[in-house]
């Protein structure tokens, strides 16, 4: 079950995710959550900061959650860092 107000960060350029966040707020969302794992965490922080500083000055960061997930790979289990950044009006 995927919520509409969640933006998952991957390998695309930062501005693609900024556009997704801005679009969510323009469509009436009160809160938008940005989620990322591993190396995409820095891209998630960049997307949130660009969204707040250049496009949505009235938006505040409500919550930041960090954690670790175990991922099964062909070389065994490995830990991957995760982040969730909740933005709201």
C-alpha cells in the first residue's frame, strides 16, 4: 500500500524529486514524506532543502526519522541506512 504523499528518492537528478514534492503540495497535500535509503540519503536532504528554500518557503520540517534495514544480498545480509523526512504546512 503506497500513500500518495510519499516521495521515494532514487538515482534521478535532485530537481526531479523537488518537482514531485512541490507538485504534492500544490495538489493540496498538507504533509509530504520524503524517504531514502543508502547513498540516496544525501539526495533526499538536497531535495528537501531545495524545495524549502527556493519554492516553498512556508513549508516546515515536522519530523526526521533515521534507521537501519537489513537487506539480503548474494553476499549475505547487509545493513542499509534509511531516512524519512516529513514536511508540512
